[in-house]
C-alpha cells in the first residue's frame, strides 16, 4: 500500500470517566464490537485491528462492499459489529475469529458484520492525523454520501442533552455508553486522548471458587455466581485485577471456605468451567480437570456462602461481559439471596433507532 497513513496503526483510545468533562465535545454512541482501521488503496483493502494484526481474512463479506463505498485512497477508523435480532451480539462477533477458512466463510453468510465509521485518518494523499477532529468529521461526512450497508456512518452530536438521551436509550440495543471527543483534538496513536462514559451497576454475587494468579502467587480471580429460580448456581464470570498485596490477602480470607472434596460443590456434575466462556450453558464445573495427571486443579472450589458486591458494565447471555470490579464483601447477605431478579431490566430498542437517531 502507498497511503499517507500506512498499516499498522494503533488506534486512538478513550479514557473512562464518571461524568461528562468540560470543553467543546462531539458525542457518539459507544459501539460494542471490534475496533478496526480500514485501509483502502485502489484494489488493496486491509482491516487493521487494535493489536495491529489484520482482521481481513475473518470478514471476507466486507471486502467488495467497502471497495464500492470508499474513495480509492483513504484510511477510516471504525468498529466492526454483528447485529442479530435488531440488537448487537458481541458473542456472535467473537465467533467470527476462527482459523478454519470453511468456518470463516460459513459465518460470513450466517452472521455478517457491519462497519460503523467514526473517524478519517487519511483521504487521497492527505494525512489528517494532525487535523482537528471537527474537520476530520466534516470530511468523513463528505465521503459518507456514498456509504451503504454494511458500511455506515456513526451518528454524532455536539448537544449534551441529546447525548445523554442516547446514553439512556441506546443501551437497549446492546450499546454500552458514549464516546466523547474534543472537537479540536488531533488523532494521537495509542493515546487516551478522548473519553468514554459507560454504564456501570452494582450487584451481589456468590463467590463459588477462585483461580490462582498467573504468577502463581495469590488469588488471580474470584469466580462469581447467582442462583436462578430453580435453585441452580449459575456461573456469571469473574472479578479480577487485584494488587499483589490484595491477592495474598484474599488467599487468607478465602482459606476457611475452601472445599477439599470437589464432590460437595454445586458444580461437581457440570461441564468444564473453561467451556462456559464459549458454550451456551451457564453452569460450569471441572470434574475432568481435577486430576493431577491432567495438570492439577483449574480452580479452587469454595463453599458457596460468601457474598461479594461487584460493579459491572453489561450482562450478555446470562454472564458478565468482561471482568467485573470487586467493591466489597457483603457479610450481611445470605448467598441464596443472590438471584437473577436483582439484575436491572433494560428497555430494548431496535438497532435501527441507533443507526438513525430521532432528532
């Protein structure tokens, strides 16, 4: 490729805030997908990822449509998304990354991706990375006249009340907050020079076990669970990101609750906990990973009696998206009270109302 901005490029990032900062800002929906920088140079087109590894081979259905919609020479910052049932589906998007070409092609037909464009890094022979965002956005809107699905232009507003309305409503379509960009901001690779405001909530969970930190010292993550209406203890995800000191403290705090006999644990008859991350089921266990001949325990079981409050951003298909944050122990709560009915119901809206918001 012979572009004023050539791959690989590390995308500009966003710093998480708890409130909208001062200043002249442009607001956008925060899409729940894969960050992607699209490089087009004539017949050459590459989809670059956040970690600089190309995504092109995993999304063959996008190549020709993007060539049809984009100028001959340009670099566009965007998000790859998959929508199912008029809402974003991050699990379906994750499944698109597969080593087998036959499966890649099958999923390209079954769960096709779309591209939400939100920034322009180069156009023709012009490098725009040192151009203020407001000007970059105007140029992006200029080329967007030729956009057609699966390529879309993300909506934007400089009106804060409108942005807050989006923040409240768009979660119902699977989005997770707002991106806020200084209108005079330059494009700074791999720098947190823009901002994000995400939905965060607190919930109480049972601590059903823990995994040792990858260093071998202390607790790496707490395995979180909730009870359903049938009384089953469902794996929800993990709480992690503890300091080295806290990892050691947690070992001592959890020691009185460790089960020496896995057969006494509610998950003893269920599937491997690792499989839960990609399977449809909610109930993990690890009976086939507890043998020393197979490398030892994958995790340490605890009597399901400790309750912890955690903060989270999103729950998808009955489990936390990503890692939750430990808030505090809840000795005042009974483990059996940690049920799904404490999760806030989000009012669904069709994704079409995000693509073209009401004025």
